[in-house]
C-alpha cells in the first residue's frame, strides 16, 4: 500500500532545501511544510562536477532532531541501498533524485518494496506515471535544479497537463487507450485512472529553478499542488524574509496585491544561471 496520504498532507506547502540544522530551523519558522536535508544545495552540486551521493546520515539526523516538521532526504536514482539506509534512519520521505548522480541508468528503485513514501521527478506524463507505477507517493517536476531559472519547471508542468488533456479528449477507443499506455510504458488501468480523476493520482509539486515568491505563485497558478525551493532561499542575501515570502505567495497564489507585497524589498536574490547560457556553454 503506497502512502499517498502522507504526501497529500504536504499539499499547498513549500519544501525547502537545508544543509544545516540552523537553516532547517529558519525554514520551519518561515512556515515550510517540510525540509529537504542535504549536504550541498543543487547550485553547489552543479558547480562541483563531482559524483553526488546520499548525504551523511549524521547530518540528516541532526536536522531531524532540530525540527518538528517532516524531513526528506535524497537518494541516487536506482540506489536501493541508499533508500534502505534512509528508511532505517526513519526519514519521513525519500526523494529519488536526478540532482544526485544516477546509480542505475536503466531502472529506478522499486518503491513498492518500501514503507517510507517516495517523491520522484518527472518531465512528462509518461515519466510521472512510470514513477507512480513503481510506487512513488508524490511527483515533482524535474525543472532545472540549481539554476534559479523557472522555465524548465514551467515546461514540465505544462507538458504533463497537456498530455492529461489529450488523454481525456482524444482517447475514445480501447485500442487508442492501449496504444497510448504502451507509448507511456504504463498499465492501461493507470491511464484510465488519470482520465477519470482528470489529474495524477498523487500530489504533484513544482521543483527545479523556483527562486522568488512570483515563481512559486506562477507554478501554483499552473496547477501544481505545492513547491520545492532549493538553491533560491539560502543563496539569497535575506533567507528568512525570502522563505516567509515564498510560503505566503504559495498560499495566496491567486492574489496579486498580496504577491506584490511579498515580492517587495527582498534584497539581493540568487543570481542564478539561465537555461540559455547553460545550453550555449554545453553543460
Ligand atoms: N531520469 C534520469 C535522471 C535517469 O537517470 C533515468 C534512467 O535511469 C531516467 C530518467 C529514465 O526514466 P524512465 O524510466 O522514466 O524513462
């Protein structure tokens, strides 16, 4: 039984990357619904060029001890043993994350083998449903972590939405349903469930490049159930104020007057690196 309910509880919230107990406390005070404990935030991982693995359980434990909100931590794609270690640590959620270096290029973790709920990244409906079929309790867009450029996250949520709309509007016969399910490499029953619900059967968060209150609200307006913020907060000059502003903008995502207030006088934000410049430099 997949614990999708534990992920439903995070709906409407902001999950913040933290690398120390002090940052975790700031995140909790700012109203984060959970924190992601990791050694290096994605912007620094990206810059390092090293193999990125699960964080040391010692630092994860320190963060778990420092806050009362749920704690997530990342494992490499396909690294079943890193996940076993985090489950033994009694972590609240595991993120099987493309931000780390994949351990298996052909298979993801069989998440139905675990009791702890997993979140996984997706760029399109097929990826999202393959992860859900493997047992993911929650999906997030992959976006482009560590950049502060929101455009990939926007692309991914729009793609998932448009593919769901296509399935609802255009798949009329059993043969068409079978054929699309085959294309997505998922059971037809899962596709039928999406058509019936008109959305994914688990919560779907935005992630990868969210850096401002306006970014968070934009993704909420596009239909995301909540937001992950990685490098944006603690790479800015005033993390406490920005963290609170992003939480408030996520809650009040349909209120421009409030978002105006939350977006004002935040000080220097994460500089970021645009997707276009990454493409040009071939990274
Ligand atoms: N994303 C990353 C980062 C991967 O390493 C892999 C392969 O393991 C995939 C996606 C493949 O995902 P799928 O099975 O959905 O094609």
